[in-house]
C-alpha cells in the first residue's frame, strides 16, 4: 500500500470526507484527492505531521513503516528541523546526542550498582 492509499484508507476508516480532511490540514479537496491518487508523489514535509495528526496516526505510520517504534509528531518536527541544518551543524547535533546518551548510560549504570 502506498502513502496515498494509506491516506484514503485512514480517511474512510475515520468517516471523513475529503473536504473535512482538507479543512483540518489547511488544503483544498483537490489536493487531498491528488495525494490519495498519487498525483503528488513528493508531498512536502510540512504537510506530513499535520496530515498524520488529522488522521490520528504517526508520520511513520503514514509512510507505512516504523523507525524503531512510533515517531511522534514532535520527533518528526525535530527531523524536519535537523534536515535544514548544514553538515557541520548536523555533526554537532549528532555529537551532542551521543554525549547525552553516554551520560544517560553512565547514570543508569551507577544507579544499578547502588541498588546492589
């Protein structure tokens, strides 16, 4: 099932008309039909989170996959912001995340050793 088919199936599952979905995401009915029929293959990222929210699913579900679990709307927004950064800033963010995860792992190990 492609993304357009998932949009249509979920819309119908919720009992929404194309007009109702369009209103929820700030688009017109024709655009919704074009998404559903695959006429717009590369949907802008800016529509993915609102569309998923309007359909009551995660952006990952909209894409038909899961990235190690469900991706929340706020996580999806972080991905969009990350993509706007240059390579140097992306590296800085990845290093910062690695450092935070390292510190988190250390504190978890310390807590476990204190419980024994």
